[in-house]
C-alpha cells in the first residue's frame, strides 16, 4: 500500500496528515512544521510556515490589524514547495525535489483555485487526487470507527472552515450486503466560517494590553485562542491564562453564552443551522468537523436536529479524512440518475463547492487505490 499525504489548506493555516501502512495497521501522523500542528500559511525567502511568520512579525508592537499580516498565498508554488520539503524531511528523503513515494490527496473547498492539480504537480507532488470537504469529513468519521446508522438513514456532514461552512446529506444504503453512504445533494455553502471566532478572542486579549506588546507573540496568541475554544464546553467562565496574561490591564474571562451572542458567531451559527434544517430535516446523525467544530457553538445548535459526532481533533479532520480517502472511497457514492447509487471513485476535479465523487469503472483506478476495490479490504 502506497502511503497517503492528506492536505487541508485553509485561509491562514494548513494541516498535513500522513497515513502509513495498510488498513488495520495504518498509522496517521500530523506533520506540522516542526513548531506547531496548524501550519501558518507564510513564506519569506527560504523560510516557511512558523519560521516565516515569525520573521514577518519580528519588529514592532502587536496590533489587532496584524493578526493575519504574515499570511502568504498558500496555493503559490513557493508555499506548496515548502509543504513538499517538510514532507520529504519527515520521510527522511534527500535531494532538492525528491519523489515522496506517497500519493497526495488535497481537500478543496470554496475559494480553492481551479488548477489545484497543476499547482501540486509543479511543486513536486505528482498528480494528486482532489476531494471535497464533506467527503473528507465522512472519511474521518469512518476512520474513527463511527457506527453507520441503519438502511435509509440520513447522515448530514457539516464542515466549518475558517472562511466558509459547507453541508451535504448522505443516505445509508446497502449494496451486496455492504453499507454505502450515498450523497443526496451538492454542497450547501455559507460564505463565513470560524476564523473570526479565533480573532475575536485574540482581539479581546490585545485590547487589554499596552502598546509595548511584541508582535512576535501574535502566533502564540492565535494558537491559545483556538485552544481556549475546547475549554468553553464548561458552563463556568474561562479565565485567560494564555500568552500575554501577565500584560493584561484587567483580567479576561470568556463565557460560552456571551461569545455565542456576538455577531461574528451568531450569524454563522444561525445560517448553518438553517441550511442544516433545509438540507436534512430528518437527519439521524450529524457529523461536525473542521476548525469550527473545535468550538461548542455549532454543536449546541445542531443537537436540536440530531445527535452530533465530533472527532477528538476537529481542526485536523479534513487533512486526516483526505489521508484516509483511498481506503474509504468505496464506502461513498454519488447519486446516479436512476436513483441507484453509482460506484464511488476518486474525483480529481469535483468543482469548487461540490465534493461528490465521479462515477467510473474500477479498472480506471490508479494503482495505489485498486486494492480498495475488493470487499475484503473494506474493513
């Protein structure tokens, strides 16, 4: 089995997941950039990721306007070559542009360029597969051992990224005794995500600091703001003990209900809930993932529709799901015109908002995926 590199590129940060080994003995690793798992989309000179962002923030005081000033275009050849170099070093490979020996699967969503495959090839990855965010979340769920609901049940996948939220319903069907997830519609898309929620907390901290706060602390502040999201599950207010806590003029305490009422949060949650009701009013299970799944807000809203499943690390869902795509792609199918589910295959270009897989014969699968076409390999 060829190893698989899953890539999830968001607006400000990216995640890399490498799956090594066969089903039942596969190991999933989040590569990071050597300093943090969520890699800043930054590049300057020979520096990449955290090192580049820290160089760009080295001088001057921190301001809220600088929270993403370090960002570079993550779809540029320079940044993608940095991803390639990081993966090669992790694998212990030498050379300027070594062959990685693993297949690349890129998770794309609204805003991704149309020529993703060409950009990856030019940066040394070879021809990648390309899947949508909701399909990646379903693969993440299956990889975590999620129990598949009964025949004809509806499963709704909700992915909240930094700048977008997408939803797609799937229906459970059985073909030759095997459960499949049959996508019932194209993605419903809302053009807002959870990126502003992290910025909201960071701004609250900066508003309580003096002007001598160094800009280099902004990356750690953003990391801590997202980590704080996981603590908001508690009913009590969460005191800020993260970066810059010793510089605050007044103490800061964050409360889930108060933050949920902020316009940046309430607008996205309300729209996502309305889209979910329209897409799958009869859902028996909701899958929630992406960076927005780290926060409690969407989960609280979606539990009014059905039980909600979240992975242990929602921010890594899409990269991890992409890494597991070759293993679980046979469990997903696109709706056929006659109402019967069509066999699922890897889609190299599903379009910017629709992650539904294309229908094609298994004989056309690339070598690294053909082993998944037999029932005994489905697990």
